[in-house]
C-alpha cells in the first residue's frame, strides 16, 4: 500500500512521504538524470512524438494475496464521507476570507472526492482500499483545518491523539509474527505489514516544537491531523491484513528463521554479482561497454540500471527504521532484476545494438518493446507472486513517460527526447529480467 507516499506538501510531510514507502512502489528508479552528451543539433518530429501520448498505456492492476472484504473498504469510505459531510465545503469568501487558506481547503475537498471516485473506478480491492484510505486522511485534514478556524480544535487535541495511536501500534506489533504456510506468499504479506508499521511510526514523529509552532495555524493543524490519520489507518490496515492472512492459514509455521537464512543468502549473492558493476567514479557511461558508441538512449539506460542496481544492493544492508526482514526479500528480487537487466543491456549494446534514437519511429519502437516486456512478465509463470508486487509500477512508468511527449510539436531536439525515452528502455529490460529474478528469490525462500 502506498498511502503514506502521497507527499502533497513540502518540508516534513514530503520527507515522511518519501521515507515511509515500503520499497515496493519505488522500483523504477528513473530519476537523478545526468545530461546526455550528443549532437544537440539533431531534430525530431514533435507532432509524431506527441501521438505517443494517445496510445493506450498498459494496465497492470495492483493485487495482494489476501482477500480484502468490501466491508473493510467501506469502513474507510464511510469515515471519509463523514468527515467531508462535517464541513460546509466548498468554501466561499464569507466562510473563509483568506484566499490562500480557502484555496487550499477547497483543493483538499476536491482531492478527497477525487480519491473516492478513483476508488469506485479501481480494478482491484487493493487499489480501492488505497484510494479510500487516502480520501480518509485528506478528509481529516480538511475537517481539522475547518475546526481550527472555528476554534473547535487545538494543538493539544492533536497531541493527545499521539499516545493513543502509539498504544494501538505497540499492541499490534506485540502480537504480530512471521507466520505462514507458503514462504513466498508469507513474504509478500509480511512485507506489506512491515511497510504499514514503518509508515505509522514515521507519521507519528511530530516533535513538540512542531505542535507549538502550529498552534492557531489552521493549515498546519490540518496537516498534522492528516498525518495522525495516516498513522491510525496504517495500524488498522496492518492488523486487518495480518488477521485475514493468519485466519486463512491451514498451518501456522514460523517463517522468521527461513526468512533470515534467505536474506543472508540473497545479500551474499547480490554482493558477489554487484562486483560486475562499473566503478562509481566512472563519469563517462560509454566506458561501460567495450566498443565505440555514442551516448545513446541505450547507454544512458545502462548507466541508470548500474546506478540503481548498486543502490538496491546497498538497501539490503539493513536499516534501523523498523521491521524490514520480509521487505528486504522483496527488495532482493528487484535488485537481482536490476543486475540482470544491466548485464542483458550491456551485452545487447556490445553485440552491436546501440539503442539509438534517430527519428520518432525509434521512440515508438522503444515504447512497443517496453509494452511487450510488461505483457511478457504478466504471462510468465515464474515467481508470479513477487512479479505482481512490482509490475504495476513498471506499467505506470509507461504512462508517465508517455505524458512527457503529449505537448510536443514542431521540431524537437533528439537530445531532449532521448532524455525521456530512456525510461522505455529501462522498463523493457527490467520487465524481461523480473520473472527470472523473482523465481530465483522464490527458490531461495522455499529451499532455505
């Protein structure tokens, strides 16, 4: 679940949003680009490129290997609707004279309603739950800000909520354990539970001075109330997932020793395979291959895969931000996929395919290759439970990349187009590597 990765505001909330993700949604790594070195005079047909955005992007619904009841989702929907019904939104000038505050709260109102609509349109219970819990937290933000304006909510009221939520979280964690019958399914479920625990703890990290500075500030109090709602919801979701999972087990086997052995084996394997990555101080990515080649989309993708592979291997080194045992097992499948994708693309370029972009048709071909790779991963029988935990993100990368071409027209520099089209190459290589990497982790889990 990615409720805590919304990051709609700057500062503390953006930091929390980034740091509280489980790792399952931050997998494509198409960020932190470096400039592309090449012939900036080469121009491409922007109108032809803009047509890419008209193509239907691949859709891979988010799933979860636990049956999520409609009644549980409805609880969160009802909570959101109750909070929305408690405020006279949308607001006018008479209700909120301050234009900045009025605009922000009306935006929250629209955003909450949009999330509820997205829940109605979602294809799976997992996605519906994500959107309804998001609507619940946004509605709480709106309601709290309005109550602060009406002098019905103070910072002391919010401070009093923290120990209550902490007690609920501690009570859940004390009764939670890594039980399961199939270790692969158990790893997927417990990784989600771990993410909810970490997310709840992070949303609760509001320092006393933050409460003090927010006193009397309606927007700040609203944001804090939303943080607390996210923390509260994370506890509820973690508890629900665990209870549903445990209740459906034929045999409750403690998987923690197996998970520990598998994590150690995967850490060692990743460290060995990471030795094949280029040096971190290698500035020119064309030196990644043993042939003369320009800095094409393929070379740039190779550099991204190398950097992200190294980062993901480092992520397996442990952390003190909360439970991560099952999460690291899933992260291992992503790290292996990055390593395999890097090696595959490197061989492809060394064998003569520059993966270069000379015209708009080349970009279309790269996109088609990525879409085909996504469909191939969907159909693969290897490591399907682990594949399903990652593939929706890759499908979304196609949609996000398509949007970058939507407003192009006239002549566009090949350099800027290559900068964006790199994502198609990365997604294609990762999706081709994902089934075998996932199968390897599944095998390690079952044999540990």
